[in-house]
C-alpha cells in the first residue's frame, strides 16, 4: 500500500472532504506509486483561505526580524534534510540527483536571504514641502497570498514565493503542481516544524482547474503568485481582474543560445548540452534554440550531435545517468506533437525524435535528446515553447541577424551569447529582449539573490528572487506627521 498524504488546512493535516485521492508515480518507473494525495476542490480552498485570514492579524503583528528568524530555521532544517528531499524529488519528477540537490540548495539560499530581509524591510523618509511636518513611507503586508506552482522546480519555485510572502507578513494558501505533491508536503512540514504558525501556511492538493481556479477567484485572497504556462497565466490574469487582485506571473520561454564565429566552441558546446538537455529540457530557461554562425556551423554541429548522442538516459537516482525521464505521458505527447510539426515544416531531424523504452527505461517516460537542423525563424519549432529535450538549430551570418532571430518569439525569459568580442557582448546585453542574458554561459542557472523573470509573454513585469520580489508582497503606505499644531494645506499655503 502506498502512503496516503493529506492537505494542511486550519492547522491540521486532513483528507479532502470527498475522500477522493490521486496517485503520484515515479516517471522513471511508472509502476512505483510514491503516494496518494487528496483530490481537493473549492470546499478545501474556502477552508484554507479562512484559516489564512484568521492567522493574518497575529502574523502581520509579529516583528519582521522574528518572522525572518523562523525562515533561518527553515533553511537549517532543509540543509540537514537536503539529500533525502532531493532523492524524493527525483523519484517524483525525474530530474537527476545533482539537479534536485541544486533545486533544494536554491531553496536553502532563498531561506537565508529571506531571513535577513526581515531586518531590511526599508521604507523611505523624505523632507516635507511644509514646515514642521515629517514624511515617510512604510511597507505593509497585503493579506492572504495564493501561491500556484509548476512541477519542474518543486522546491525552489515555492520557496521563491512563500518565503518572501511570509517574511513580509502575509499568510499563505499553497497549491502545488499535482506531479510533485510530495516535495510540497515535505516543505510545509518543515515550515511548521520551524515555527510558522500552522494556520498561516495552508496546503491544498489537487488539479489546476479544481483548486487553482477557486483560489484565483476567491474574494478573500489578496494576491496570486503563479508560475506555469502562458496559457494558464493569461486565464488567471483575466479571472483575477474581477477582484482586482495583485498578480505575479512567471510563464513560458523560448530561450536561445547564440554562438558567434569567434566563440570558444568547446565552452559553447558544454553550455548548449547543459542548457538544452539538463532537466530533460523541462526548464522555463531551457535552451530551445541554438543560433549558430554559418562559419562555425559544420564543426560545431559535428561536435554537438556526437556529444548529444552519447548522453545516457536513465533513472535520475543512478550516478551514471545524464538525462532523466520526462515528467509524464502528456509531456511526451507534447514533444512528439512538436516533432511532427517540425518535420512537416521541413526541418531536418539530425538526432533523436522518439520516446525511449530500452532496457531499464522500459517503464518510464523517457525521450531521446532531439536536434532539428535547417530550422528557419518563422517555423513554429523556432518560436513556440516545446518544454522537452528538443533543440532547434538556426543559422545566421552576422551578429545583427542573430539578435533579430533571437528576438523573433513572443517569449522573453532567458538568453545567452558566446563570443569573445566585447562589443558584441555589450550590444547583446542592450538589445536582446529578455529578462535574463548570459555572456559565455548557458541560458540556465538562476541565483537566489538575483531578480528572475521575463519580458513579453513570459510574464507581467514582476520579478522573483533577489530584492525585487519583496516589492510584490508588500503595499507601500505614505505617512505624514504634521507637528506644526495648525492646519497646513499642501500646494496652497506654501506657494
Ligand atoms: P501549468 O500552467 O500547466 O501548471 C502550473 C500550475 O498551475 C500547476 O500547479 C497547475 O495545477 C496549475 N493550474 C493549471 N490550470 C490552472 C487554472 N486554470 N487555474 C489555476 N491554476 C491552474 O504549467 P506546468 O506544466 O506545471 O509547468 C510548465 C510551464 O511552466 C512551462 O510553460 C514553463 O515555461 C513554465 N515555467 C515558468 C517558469 C518561470 O519562472 N518563468 C518557471 C518554471 C516553469
């Protein structure tokens, strides 16, 4: 019998009212059931929001440094349990152990950053235009935060949202992806163990439409922070406008790596392999396009296809695995659909192209690393997010053309250029339409203390990570103290 997990609502671990559950399976071996989790809906969301609302007053009045101290303890517990959390994450979503260890580490880094932010919730003091008057701005928590997350970074992404929400004094209703409910459950257990008031952190498992929709529509939820696909992000943005909620959206990407003819090709090769096939291509920052200078095309493609062909597929818990499985059959189907589209559009399949079911991979959602060449900028495989181990290669003849091709998508998350020409590097930093640009590094690899997010249809202008995210989770209040003892009318009595 697989273990039965629960929601955390109103300070208690409880089943869904209906008693219904869903299974969480290991994508490297779908016969392994990791656990069953409650299939929740609006009733559970209502109870969770009520709990978070009830806990809000006491939590907002807890001094911010004290709130931060609890997050430091969260970081300590996560550090002590890092390997165990990472192994379970690999079992539930497939990426290799090195990467799940990195995912947990990003959560730890975010915890320690957030802990100190409790002592740094700066406002401003500025001079008044009137005599004997004092002006300042202070930051206030907003209320109940609805947090909706994807499965590809099951620990890092929830921590990017929930730590700043909590340290700023908000309470939380957390709806994790249904492919990674175990990591979410462990995370909430740790928050409670460290001292977050149990009613302030609520966890509701279930499907997006069943749990996410009522959360977004709820009139007592003050903000939504969502990471996921652009199509769902747009629908959330529309629904949330009915209650004028604050909404942060981190959405899809179609990231590209440019390799110019003066680049260090060995370095660029390591970058594109890691960027395109790390996390089996299921990263929002994955390298989905290689924009390659014609002068180095033949040499680089030979290097790339031979290295990509030698990547070893397997269970992410095995130390000799380079590429783990995809998360589920739906992801395989999406990738297969795009491979069909690429062929129909006239691109050439240079490597891979099929699901992989050999040997130890027989019962898992594995897919061959796949490379398309002869891709042109207007093809769908050059512009749309695939979210799998598929790389589209486009050829260019100049730096200017490379930038034009790179910008030719509705997304704008991450980007990269390999060149030793400092002028090209600086022009790329200026002209690439993306929230993130790497010079001589792959498109993937966020750091907890740097702002993270994208432009165009990758988001709605907010950032996670670093100092910027704290703006999202607080309201600014302007405070005026008039100690003149008389009525002073701004703009009237002084001019
Ligand atoms: P998804 O949009 O299908 O789901 C994301 C979350 O939203 C899940 O928890 C899901 O259950 C929930 N959801 C689904 N439908 C909903 C609805 N109607 N209302 C409310 N919630 C709903 O995305 P996914 O497949 O889990 O993740 C992959 C996508 O996420 C990719 O597009 C990827 O680029 C994107 N992503 C973006 C970032 C970023 O920071 N920009 C990071 C990671 C992933």
